[in-house]
């Protein structure tokens, strides 16, 4: 009866495990796993290994053993949000810990299917707190384990505690060690990714936005594939072993034996030693990334060296570097793919936490072959983190800094000895190994003396590579000549679609706010039937809010981590049976998320309106712009100058992107003259804007409004709007006066004039 109930449960809830059961239920291996009574009468499992009987639980008293284990793990478990049980046995320890910690969610991972199915003959699964069970998984082979890790990593809780049944560590030694190593790797990788996304989420999108005008005017690096296909390329990093290779690199450069791509700080070491790379590669989204190239910029060398940049690189780097530029769209960039119809999505580069890994992907997609790693240590060497020319930190040193000593470990080097590295460098190495395996058609050679061994990239000293592989000139020094731009068709449509999406975003926001009030009122009155209907309506309205171009392109990538947290919270909210309690949870969770999205809108929308869209638009023939900060405008009355700017959290500084003047003082006036045949007044609209502004041109009076009732607080103004236009003016000078007459605010950004000689 018990087994039948469990079988029915699996068939309904976990059909893949049920199918596995059906496949193996008649196999002869079952006799190696026996259920026998312990001395206390409780069942335990006896496993026969190499002819020896071993026990998964105490053969005396399994419950007492589980109690001792639970007490040993108590402090560790208290620090966790989610318990990951490796090895269920007959579940004594699982039951004990779940009863001690009723607030913890959990995962059951059983590496041995025969143990799991013995468990099903002894314990009723439905008596466990299944509402807290996130995953139930039974391993069958290495491939099934990798599949589980891929799924688990995507939904990983922020703080997971591994609880392994001690007998598994003794009986299934190799399988356990392999699992633990992979489990720790995935936790480390997830922690690094989360920390990176918290720090860089906004910068990724901001950079992509600010870089798009340059990207639009620049060629893709993949338009130069014919220069690199089947050609050797040196991927030169700034590891401490680089300093041994300057003579070799100088020889390769002089003879044109291979292209030299400098990644990260390596350009500084190369330039300091008289070696000009064929390209520099960059992707770091941080504001200070440009400092890596400061020596080149300061000496004017940058104009001679092409830059290959990931489109989410720090925008300051793109603005300061004067040399030819080629872009590669990164997976963190949601802006460029939206606006560039010509983008080949197969050329999008996976974001990574090392520029070397980004560049390896680019070279693989360029079909360069072989790729030769130089200075790619992924480890310390003689207490150096970088080549000696790379000075950083307060001490201006290339040596290992204190914070880089966290998470130290030892790995095998290229000579088979042990070398010291840290958690971050090791994760970079593992990720590079992943991409070397992914692009197995590309030969990768590691020439880094004393560096960490890189699987898939056999070690060969650079001298030997020169003698055997680099025997003729292959470099075309003019590979970067010609700066064709991306196609322009469709850009106006994209801009128009995004403007409509911004309006719709605000509309959907206010609909959700109204829905929150409805839910709160219904909950106060305990109208459960109405609440059930409201939940269905809310789901549909929230879906519409998130199915919006502005949300997808500018908001979603910024709030990605918060979205993951909301999804986990929503998963738990769905299990709430009391509609009144559920309503409170929905409002608390989703309102805070909605407000966060609105804050992101207020940060991104002014930049889209005042910087990006004007830069992407085809200029109207004959129109010229005059900014509000021009001395030709005379402001009379009380006007406030405001700035649209990007705040730098790290330095406290800000980059001013645009400016405007605002006033709410009746009769505040702007006077100016211009020569031209038509005039446009540019400014902002808002619900607080005035609907009575008088404009006088050469004595002729008109009126216009800047009020937009559908744009109330907490949203900012809609910038870069054409507030007024006048055509068919006589050739010659015109006197203009703009006066705020009604209530409300006037936001002025400047004018445009046609056939202007101002």
C-alpha cells in the first residue's frame, strides 16, 4: 500500500523519476541494497560494496544518529535559507532537520536510484512538508548531474547549505567528491554573478545606451572576418609571465607573424616596451575603465591602434579613446539589439568576468586559428598579480594586493607543479576552459610560463611556437581601414515604437497602482470572492506591464536580480490559501518592485529622450539647434537651471548630459533673436506643466501648452518635445519673446531654426 501511494505520487508529480523506477525495478543490482532492522527495530539500509556489508544509517539506532547529526549541523543550518540534502538514505536526518527548521525550503538530491527506491518502500513521501520542497532529483549518470546543475543554478537560492549524509562520504567516495567539487564551483560562480549583477546591472544598460551612437556609426568586428580567418592571433594578457615575452613579441610584431590583440591592462606593458598591438580589446563597464588606456591616450598613440569593444563597456572609454573602433555586442546589452535591425544574433558575445574570455569568443567567431595565449597566468607568480609595468592601487604596484589574497587555493601549473591562485582567478580559468571546449574547432595554445594549467590549451613556450608555427608574415597592417556604418533604415520606426512604449509603461504603472488599492480595500473588507477575481486581473495587468519594449530594453536588465527575488517570493505567495493574507503579500512584494521599476524609468528615460534618440535621428535638412545655455537667450524673472546627468557612485562626480531651465513664476520671460525661415521651441511636458504660454514673434502672438495630464508624479517630465513650431517666416532677423502666463511650470531646453544664420 505504501509503495503504491508513493508510486502514484511520483507518476503525478515527478514522472521522469517514476519512469526511471519502471526501467530499473527488475534489475539484479537490487540485492546489493537491503533493508534490515536496526537493533532498535527501526529500518536501515545495508549496502554490499566489494563483498562487505556497509550501513547507510546506524545499525543500532538510526534516529539517535540523526539527532546527533542535526545538533552538529544546527549552527550551520541556521545561517542558510535553503537546505540541499545530498543522499536521502531513509530520511531520518532530513525529517529531523526539517522539523527543527520549519521555515527552510529544501532540495532532495539522491545520487543512487536504488537507495531512493528502497526509501519509497519505507516512508510515505506525502507526509513530508512538500510545500517547502523545491527540487527532488535522482541522479543516473554524469550527464544527468550536469543537467540538474544547469537547472539548479538558474533558480539558486541566495544562501544554500549542503547537508550530506555522512555514510555517503565513506561508501560512495569518488561520486561524492566529484559532486561536491562541482557543487562548490556552481555556488562560487553564482555568488560572483550575483555580486556582479548588483554592481553592474545599471551600468551595463547605461553604457549600452550611451555607446549606441558610436556603435551605430562603427563597423562590427565581424565585418573584418576575412583578415583573421585561419590566421594566428596572440591573445596577450597582463599576467606576471608577460614580462618574459617582450623580445618574442617584438620579433613577432616586426615580422608580422601573427596579429597581437592586447586585453585589459596588457596594452600598457606592451607600449612601455615599444610594442604596438594590432588591436586593444575592452569590455569593463566601470567608469574608470578608460584609465587602462590612459598612457596611449595621453601620448596620442590611441589614434593608431584600433579598439575592439564590447558594447556595454564603460561609455567614458568610448568617448575618450580616439582610435578606430569596432564593436561586438555583448549578451548584457539589450539596447543595441533593439535598435540595430542588421545585427546578426549569432555574433552576440556571452558576457564574462574576464576580457580574455570575451576576446577568446570574438576570435573563435572570427575563425582565427590558432589562438595563442600569452601572459594568461590565472595565478600569482613570485607574489606578482600583473606584469611589473602594471601599477595600480595606493602603492602603485603590480604585486598581489591584500584583497586579492582572499579565497586562496592551489592549482596545477603548466609544469605539473602547484601554483597559488584565488577564487576569482580560478573561476576565470574554469570559464575559459568552458569556451575552449565549446569552440573545439579552434586550436588554443598556452605559452604562459609558470601559469595555471588550462585544460584544452596545451603548454608550448612562445619560442617553440615561433619556430614551428609562426613562419611567415600574415598580418595586414591596414585591416581596420574603412569605417562603414550600419544601415539607417528602420531607425525612425524603432524610435517611434520606443516612444509609444514609454507612454504605455506609465499607463500600465498607474493601472497597477490602482489595482493595489483595490486589493487592499477588498482585503480590509474580507471580500474573498472579489479577491480571487482581482488576483486573476492582477496577473494579466502585471504581464502587460512587463511585456513592454521600454521595460524589456531599459528596465528589466537593471532590475534582473530583484526580478529573480520577486519570482521566488511569488512562488511562495501562490501557495498561500487565505485570500486576505495573500492579498497583503502580493501588494507588499509587487508594489516595492513596481516602485523600483519606476525609479529606473526616471533614470533612463531622460537619457533616452535628450541624448540617445536625438543622436540616432536623421537630421532635418536646414535645421540647427541652439541650447538653452547659450548666452543669446535672455532670461527675465526667476528661472532655475537644471541638469540631466549621470551620477558616478564610486567618485561622487557626475557627467552632465543635457540642461534645461524651468520656472513657475508668472510673467517669467525668455527673449532672443534669430535669422531663419522657421522656428521650433524644444522643452519638456508634464502634468505639472503650464497650459498657457505666450510666444510673440515679430509682434505676432501665439500660445502653446506644456501640460500632459497622463504624466503625473512620480514620473519625471517627458523631455526633448517640440512644444511649438512656426513656418513661413520672412528671411531676416526675428525678435522672439516667450512668457509664462498661466499656472504650472515651463521647461525650456532650446530652439531649432531652419535656414538658420543665428
